C-alpha cells in the first residue's frame, strides 16, 4: 500500500528536512485520509507541529496540558475559545494518529494520550467558562458559604482512560450542594448556575464550526437520561441511584471518574456512588442481568444488520469489557483492587485471583488489543466514529495493510479467530448452567406443582422417606419470608429448589442432609444473590451438599454466614489449606478494601476471614485431605495471624493518640515492649474449631518514662489500653459474630489481677504465689506475638519456674487431687459411653501426665522445656529414658486418636463421647503409666 502511495506536494515540501518522518509518511498518509488532507489545508500548523518534534516523542500528561494552556492563555471570547480548542484537537489528533500508524506508540500510549487530551480540554475549558460566568452571576456557594465547583464525571472509555480515536465522550455533571450565587448582578440558584455552565461547556466541545468539533458530547447517562436535569446535586444523584438506579447503570458507573473538582468533593462523590455500584455481598444475580443486556444488544445489532461491528457485535470489544465488569460487580464490593477502571488491569487481577484462568486472560488481552488497534485504524482513515469493518475491497485492503497484513484475507482470518476466542469465553461465562435438557427435575415448579407431582419428583431424587422430605419442603415454602419474596427472589428459589433436592438426593444420608440445609435456605432468602450463586454454579451446589452431608457444624456455619458460599465455587481451592505466609498475604489482601479508620468494617472483615479460613480447614478435614495434627496447626496459625492483625489495629490507634512508648519509635511488633503469652490449646499448638484463646498480656517495665505523643500517658496506662482495645476487637459481637472468645483468667491473681502484667510482677507471682495448677498451665505457655527481647525474658522465666526442684511425691499428690476434682465435675462417662476428654485414661489424663513430667524432671532434663505441645514433649520423654519407646508411641497414638475422635464429634455437632464398644484399649494402657508415675487416684 505505502510503496504505491505518492506524497502530495505540500507534504513533500514540509518533510524534506525530516528524513525519518519522510520515510514514515507514505505508510501514515495512505492509512489516514484525515491526516493527509489536514496537512494540505493547514500548512502553517503542519510546519509548527514538525518543528515541535512532537511526532517523534512521547508526551507526558503535564506536557499535553501545558500545550493547551499556552494556546488558551490569551482567549477572551467564546469564539476564540472554540477556535483554539479545535486547533488543539487537530494538532493532537494528527500527532496521535501519526505515532500510532507509524508504530511509534503502543495501544496504551494511544489510549492514554486521547484520554488526557479530553481531560485537559474539559478541565481548562470549564475553568475559563466558570470564571467568565462568575463575573456575571457571582460565586455559587453552599449553605455554609463554601464555594461550589461543578464536577464532570467522565464515563465509559474516557472514565477508564481508554478513549479511542474518534470517540464521543459520555459525561455526567454534578455539584456538591444546593445554594445560590453571591456577588453577581442577581442571585441564581446553584442549579441554574451550573445548568448554564454545563450548556456552555457542551457548546465549547460539541458545536460544529468551520474548524470542526472537539468532542461529541453524550449526556444520556445522567440520572433520568435525556428527560433528566442537565446537572444534579450530590443529594439528588444519591436519591436517584438509591431509588431509581438500574442494573445497566451499575455497569456504566464502574468506569466513572471525576475529571474536575477538588479532591474532597471527588472523594465525597466516589464514597456516595460506591455502594450503588459495588455491593458488600457477592452479587451473582449479575449473570442474569448481563445475559438480558447482552441479548438486547445482540438483538439490536442483528436488527440493524450490524453483525460486523467489532465493538458491539459477537466477539467484539464490548464482550471483553462485559467479562471484566461482571466480575467487578460480583466481587468488587469486597475486593477493592477490582474497583479499578482499565479493563486490561482488571483481567490481570482476575487471573491473579483465579477467577479466570491465565490462559483465558492471555487470549482475551491479545484479542482486545488487536480489536482496539483495528478500531483505531478504521477511525484513523476519516476521523469518523465507526466500528464497522469496511465492505469495499480498496478499504479492506487498506485496513489490512495498516494492520501489518499483506491482504484482507490474511487479516480477516486472524480477526475472526480473535473474535471467536472472545465469544467462546463470553458464552462460557454467561451460558445459563441449567439451560440443557438433562435433569428432568429442572422443569418442575415446587411452588405450583400438585402434592402428588412433588412427591413423585422427590421419589425420583432417591430419598428413603419422600413423604417426610415433602413435609420439609412444604414447611419451607410456607414460611412468611418465602411467601413474601420479591419476584426476582421467587424466580431464583423456584430454580434452586429442584436442583437442591436432586443434588441432596445423591448423597448417602440424603434424608438427614436436606433438613440441615433448610436453615441456610431461610438465610439466603433474605439476599437472593446467594440463590443466584448456587443456580449459576452447579459445582458450588454440589460442594455445599457434600460438606453439609459430612458435617452439621459446617451447615450451621454456612447458615449463619452465607457469605461463605463463595468459597464453594472452586473445589480446587476449597480443600486447599495455605501455608502461614500465604495465609498472611491473603489476609492483608482481604483487608485491603477497607479504610483503615473504618473500625466496624475491619472487625467484620477479620471475622469473615476467620470463618472462610476455618471453612477451608473443615472441608479438608471432613474429606480426609488434612490429618489431625494439620488441623490443629492450621487453626493455631490462623489465630496467630489474626492476633497479630488485631495487635496492629489496636497499636496504631493508641500510638496515634498517645505516641510511642520509650522502647520504640516504629510499628514493629518485635520492638513494642509488649508480648502475648498464649496458654492452653493455642499455646500447645492444638487449637480446635471452637476453642477460645487463653491469653496473658505482659509489658516490659524495665523501660522508664511516658509515651511521646501530644497526649502522653504512663506505660501501664498505654499497655492496659492496648490490651483493652485488643480484647474489644476480639470479643465484641458484630454481624459476623465474635472473632475469638478470650479467657484472661490465667493471668497473675486471675480475674482480680491486672489486665496487663509488668514483667517483674509476672515473675514474682510465678515464683512466690502461683499454685501448682498454674505451673502446670505454664508447661503449654509460649509467646505468640510481641517484643522479641521481652519474649525471651518471659521464656527464661517460664523455664526457670518449670525447672525448679520439687518434691515428686508432693507434686504427684497435688496433680492427682486437681485431676480428681476435674473428673468429678466434668466427666460424663458411664457404662456405655467414654468421655474422650475427661474419662479415665483420656485426653486430660495424658495432658496432666505430661505436665507432671515437666514439673518433676525438667531440672535435670532441660530438653523437656523446649516445646509446649504434648506430642513433642512425649518424644523428649522417650529420648530422655523416662518412657520406653513403645510407651511413648502408645501415649502419642492414644492422644492423637482421642483428639481425632473428639474433633469429629465437634464437626458432627455432638458431645465428645464415644461408645465403649468402639474404644481401643488405650484407656487401660494410659492408666497403667499414670499409676506408675502418680499413684492410684487416676
């Protein structure tokens, strides 16, 4: 194409001193009639453009803004303003098209330059028009006298910074508050002032003059569309979107970006619009709404004979954007990074979050970039807003060659492949999962069917007692909440119920499983998007039934917190339990969407994260993916991570108010002068699903002075408030429940003691006042978070106390007495059932034996002091010769066996009792060693 193109004489003359540009010119001018004719009409401006050397270099946003500012600096009339804007637009368009066609700019640069050009035109034009209007009508002010500015929202591709070569710009005008002008000829309402200003802005950009236009302006996305006010206040916009906003407007608002206005007003507007666009729950109803939108658009395209539209047609640009947007609307409210605007950024985030495969994202990005480049080549020819492939051969060949292909056929083959890839991914995402003919039950409506039809369907599903199951279903349908469902909610439940009955009928304990699912159904009726999630995702429904069949505890948790249903979407990740570092990354990402000063939302998110992580552990547990010791490790690591985050939130709050204590000048927990000593199951690395946290807070009282903030306090006050705030964050009941129940009774002097112990006080108490049972508890105590040096001091105190010389006979008597009291109060064993925890020869007996061993012998056997968990202390007892290898192995096996069975009892939501007929001979063997060490009172 370019080799046959003859440069017009004005271009030859202009480029004779620019050999590099002369070589590029045939390729550019053959592909852009607009640039070609502009250069012949505007020879003076062409020479200025060449002299500026802007064709050869990339410009920053500041340079583009300065270019326009220099052109507008002397304008005094609207006519001059209009002319200068259009000259700027021509200059920039020629520059951008040249760099694009010559291969000097990639797609990102082209879109960014076009969007920046629009931004600076809007910003600088509005600024000039505002000041001109203020001179006549005065300054618009709010009720408090604050000057008001009009905020221009850029929508669509402008909002996302993805403008194309001949795009119109979709705008919405708004202002913060009602009021009136001050200082003008006569007062105007703010509404009237900004309507006049908005009209002037549109005219400056959109009017067709002898110099053309700047941008076609489309205002139809504003509230109430063409029939709505041209400009709305923040309150009016909020009222509209809360009461009138439609689903397609949520899609549109994803890309909304405030182009003008001060930062405070921009933030206020963004905060006001965000709840409309991004819901706090997972909004799987978006799939249905997107299908409807896509079907409507496709019907319009077909009706207009526009199937070759590379933007709106099948496999077009819009479908890629829809794919990103549907995930943004579903997940964006709970994942702040997904609230960004550029589609390529969003696709990368979807791959990172495994919402789309890396392969799919790679295909979609390549296809999108190819289509956008094609779009620019089509529009570069005549500066026309079109997305339709040419139909005549010369135009087709010109387009193909401008895209780097030999001919139309080779270009169209690649284009067709890319569009096919987009369409396949789009259809795969949005195909209704129950649209096939398989599964006869899908067609039944349990709302309207006759009793015999329902019973027949339930029988086909495979239940043992269909009549009882029918009664369960009818009771659900007769609930007040069910009878008062919205139309959408009823439609979703009508689809879901047959699917649920079919899926549940396939498990072995179907008749027991379905009633477990009813509380969940009641819960999700209040927010029907969760019903949409299960209808849209057969795999999620399958995993739901599988887990609820395996564990009533899981079904109860899901009913209390339906937000956990999202975790069922991907079976591959559902049964994965990440390592601690990966879990920490997930936690920080999970909290990233919450403002640091939004304490209520932070607390909710922490609780939700614990529930999600616990669900993953439980799912891996009931399916045998995770061994018993792995369950304790995972739940312990989770608690430690959440404790650290709670410490950080509380610490930052206290430091902001009172400053840092003398021991530190930073937020590193390892230098904070404070440590958390964990006892019990957390200390022993054996945390269970419902375990509380036994904690003791200790601060380093060797440091002196006060905090260094504007409101300094004594150290005991600072650390006490730190502990109080942590307990508040952990214990407070929110919609997400509590984070952890905290038990502080093991601190020095118990409930009557200080909330935070000074190290010296903790040491003295352990040396002089602590009871034997408190030293037993100290065996399992370890520092889980806090100051590294202080933690070592506490560890030294622990080892010193545990290794003190003791009279073994007296110690054995004290341990026996304590155990006897506990058994008398707590043992639920009888002739038929064995209490796994409190029964003779059970879990607690093994724990007491281990504690006795450490207290009795660690003075001579310091290896008993290294670990806080029972299994490794038993291993140390074997290594030291206090237990024979077979005895140590038996005790460890018994301990694991008991805990495993107790754990299953928790998952089955029943007491930790076991039939004596199912017991192995562990109790008798444990009692034998107890009697050898501690005597006959076991």
